[in-house]
């Protein structure tokens, strides 16, 4: 088995037959589908494509000579060349669970089966021709249904021109399904659009450490004896055959619509483990195995016209590179998911992936998660590319039955017993104070705005934004609930009273979809166009920004301010400021800001400006005591300069001291006029009689004028007596 598809509505898993050498097919053969009931833990036959009228061919079972004992080696020679060319590939359900899609590898066609809920055996189908850009060398397999579109992965194998790798690549095509109609319709490949190319000429990590040959992809080869393997003999005399062949086998999408790609090594399904070479005459007793590991890649939705761009040197769409930058193991010289090396392998992926939306993680199958010759799964962070955990599923086993490192595990499907989980969309209406189109810290929400939700021209829900501007549409205000993968419009009527003072902000250049404005103006309304995700997938990224558009009244001395915006008060020309205003407002800031203005803040604001540093000359000619005791008076007796020990032994005397003077003046004292440790200070011995003035000067002043008087005083001591 490889292809898996889970119908959440019925909790049933569909699995598809897969052609792998040394592994027989189930009772339904090469075109069989099986169904497992998640509740009862039982599995049974579902249907064969060839049993539907008209019959569908998935090729002929190539297996022969398989022993019933899985521990017995076998040749299975014919199957070797048919790997990836016959049988079934990827399968998936439509997002409403009613249609099953199946890739027919043999016919190179996509089949669409209306199976209903719960899944029943279909009686009709539609089929689509999958593009084959390189003719016979084009091999479709990977499949994903996402947001109403089908994505099919095709590998251009270069088999017919081997060993030339020019143009060897993977291609992902996008297609919108046609209305099913009456069924049994055929559609050509014209409906498919190429959205991604993956050049398989990049250097990857070594499949087995110490084998540079295995760090490259090579054209497909279907003849064992002409394949230029790198051969190694292990300690147990079993030969290891290395020849990595790229095979695009899985497609998923993460929370940011990045496309994740599972790459399988086809050689893993051709060789097996400790099994015979594909000898057509069944005489060779040589046992072989391989180190069949693939890769995990990512592409971002940043190409023109809805296309994707493959990761480049560990970066997606020019974003921050992960720790795999420049490690020489991925496209552009580095790999985004860089912690995929374990034990003796620089690559460990087996081509199957799954994503749980909301987790920001991808899970992939792998070899050696814990120990040699084990198989399991590895989880990676979709932002950092780091590994965040691993689980061993198959314990260490080197036998024929285990398949060892020859892709022992199939695809991965998440079984979520959630029936029909609800969807919620919305988030926030905010006031874009700086009109830049995205939310900055501190910008307020806009409360009381009415929003309507439309599906086509039908209004299906209404809500009102909350105190912080938040709004949501969900089962509480959309009576029929939100549908998965459906186009909706959020509409805000511009004429509503709450918005009479506001206009829509601009569309931002900021790439952060979680904080930018998503609305556009149209015919007096503000519109957000959106498409919902899968069932249970919430999206809280739909934000709508407004700017204050209130015009000031005629003759007003300031701009008008909208409710919930900021009042910015400005003043200048002084050293200190004192503001007063409505609602007991006061502030000593020069330019205070009042956030989230309410009606109570409406009115007149006044400021008193104190010009302490007024322009003009210093009225004191000896403010720094540079001229000793000139230009001031004192009730103390001047004893002379720089002689405090002798002259200041009597109270009521003073001296002028030159700095520095650590004997009588504490270390670090500065001249307050120059703010340096050089200059002069007045040193005085306190008077015994009260009200004695150490320093005073009479100056003429102007009425109603401001003056600044600045001085510095320090208490010190001489000979320990304060």
C-alpha cells in the first residue's frame, strides 16, 4: 500500500494498491482499493477500478515467484522495471469528503469518483488526462486536493536519454475540477496549469555517509544490469546498490500555503533488503539491498500568476534562511528542513508527508529514527526547519521481510475523528494612526462596527466589533455555519454612523498577513474577499484598518480628533511645561499624548511654558568666583584665597578655594558653572548668629519677567568637625 485518504465525516480510511518489488498485492489486485473503519478497527475490500463500467485498466500485476514465507528471498524479476509505471498512485478526498480522486499511474490519468458520505462503491467516474511534458518519461503519482483545487505531481525521469540529467525535474500541476455532471466524462490536459518546477539536478545530502555518488539524483533505469550503481559490500557480504532516482510522491500545504514536497528514491522499491537480484533466469544467489532515502522540500506561493518558487539555499520566498543555509544539501546550496540527517545518512525521508493545520509542523516517514535498521517518522518545524521529534514504528530488523532501508513505510495520513468540525474567521478592526496599512503596537481597536458576511449575493451572517475591535463569524452568528473551501465576502457599510468620522486605510506593503489591512473600498462599502480553508481550519487574519477622516471646524486652531484615536498635544519654547484640560487632565510633559480619546476628553487644553533658560546675559559677572570676592556681598568676613586652615578657624569667615583641593574639599566636587573639577568654590565656616548671609547681591529686574537663579551648596568639614 501507498496512497491513503481519510474521510473525516465517516471516520473511514481508503488505501490503494501499490506496486513494489518483493511485495505481493492484496485480493483486489493491482487496481484495488481497500477501506478501514476507524471506529471498529476493521479493514475490508472497497472496489476495483476494473469493476466499474466502463472498466478502467491499471495494468497487469507483474509479480511472479513470491514465496508465501516472507523470510524467504525471491527474484520477482519482472516487477523491477514496472516500479512507478503501473498500478495506482496518490489518492485523496475532496474537502467536503464526497468525491475520491485516484491517480492511475499506468494510464497517466486522474479519476474522479463520487462516493458520497459515508463512502460507498461508485458506479460512475470522470477522468482527466494528466500532462506528460516529456512523453513516455513523464510519470504522474503525487496528489493533493486543497482549497477547491487538485494538485498533481509528475516526475520527468529522463529514462529515455539516460545518463543525461538535463531537464530532469518534478512538475506540480494545478487543476480546478469540472462539475461532475452525469459522470463518465473525459477531459483533456488543457485544464491543468503548471505551478511549480523542481529541478532534480541539485546536490542533496548523501544517502549513505561517505558516498559522494549518492548526493546526486540520476535518470530512471528499468534494467538492473545496465544501471551504473555504486556498489558496496557490507560486513555480512550483502551488496549495497546505490543509485538515487527522484520520484515526486507526495504534496501537502502548511499553515502559510507553502507547498511541501515528498521525494522518494525509486531504487528503494526496486531493490528490497537482503533479496536476490532481478535475475530473469533465477540462477543468481547474490543478495542485495540499498539505502533508499529521498528528500523533503518546500516551495512558497510567491511566483507570478499564482505559481510557486522552490526553496533556495534554505530560504523560502526570500525569507529568513534556516540552519541549513550553505550546507550543500539542497536547492541553491542549502536545505530548509536541515535536520534530516541521522546516524549514517545525510538524508532520511521516504517520500510520505502529512501536515496537521495549526501545529506549524510537518511529519515525514524516515529510516533510522532511533537506531540502525529501524523505520519511523520525523516531525519538523515549518518556520525554523528544525526537527522537533521522532517516533520509531518498525524496530531494528535486517531480514527480507522488513525491507530494511528500502522504503519499509508507505504514505502518512492523519486520522482525525472530528466529524464535521466548525470553521471560524475574522479578527480585528483597528484605527491605523499612522496610515501605514498594518497594525503597530498601541494602535486602538474600533468598537461598534457592524459587519455582514455574504456568500455570493446572499447575506449569511452579521456581527459587531467588540471593545478591542475584535470580530468573528462562526456558528453563533452564521446560522448554517461556514462551509469549507468556499468563497465569502465580509462587507462593512461605509454610511453606518460609527464610521462617519473614518476612512479606510491603505493596502500595506507589509508581507505579514496577520497584521495588514485586507479590505478594499467598493461602492460605498469596505470589502474583504476570502476563501475558507478545510473543515475545522480557523483563520483569524482578516483585519480591517481605518484612519480618522474628521475635518476641523472653520476657525479651529487645531485638528479634529476621532473617538478612540490619540490626542497629540505639542508645545515648544521653554524648559518646563504645565498642561491642563478636560476630564481633570494634567501633565508636565512637553508633548503629551492621550490615547483612546473618549467624549470626556473633548474641549480646550492649555499649557503654561516656563522659559527657565531664557536668552540674555548672566547678570552676575563673578558667578564662578574667578575674581575672588568681587561683585557680591556677604555678612561673613573674607579671609583671602586658598588659606582655609588658618583663616577659617573662626566662625563667620569665608575663603575662595581653587579646585581641586582634596585636603579641604571632598573629592569629586565640581565647579557648578563649568561642571568640571577645575575652577573655584566659596568655602565658609558657619556663623554663630542667625540670618547671616554667606552670599548676596542686589540686581535690577523687569516686571513680569522670568529669571533663573542657580547655585550649588555642599556641607563639608575640616579636621573632623562639621
